[in-house]
C-alpha cells in the first residue's frame, strides 16, 4: 500500500494506492487531467515505471510513501505473510516476515510499553 502526500500543504494525505502500478497509472491520469491546457501538453505522455512516477509526483509537490500496516506486505499489499521468529531490542521488538506472494522479506516492528505487574507472589 502506498499513499500520496502533499508536502507543500502540511503533509496532507491525498490518495491511497494498492500497488506500484496504481501509483504509476495515476501519475499519467494526473498529467492529462491537469496539464491539458498547457502550451507544451503532450497527448501521448505516459508514466511507464514506478521510478518515473516517483519523479513525476515529486516534481509536482507530492511524495509517495509506503503505508505501513500490520500484517500486510509493504511491497505488494498481500496479507499472506509468514512470520519467521522475533527479536527484542530495548523497548522495541520485531518479527521477521516473508511475503508468500512476492517473496519480499521485511521486519514488522512494534514498540513495547509497560502495562502492569501481575501474578505477584511474595
């Protein structure tokens, strides 16, 4: 999952996308919808790669960010995740994850917060 942020307007979230292809297609749509009256308008203009889309959005005042969600692959948006162990580091912990759909590996990170004492035996 990705989101388009307007960094010129207090980081307002503008749009959410399911995948990189949607980010790329929307850049092409945005160009034709907003620039058709410009003198140098190119009716054949098309954003073809995700990298080109990132450059296009940046040049027009937007940032594309990965939308982090628990239990969702940050690369493809799948919820088909295998958890392969965990690590604790200070007040944080993370699960080692593998996406079963696109084979991306990543860590799913959490902050540990003290809650209470319980099961106290003196």
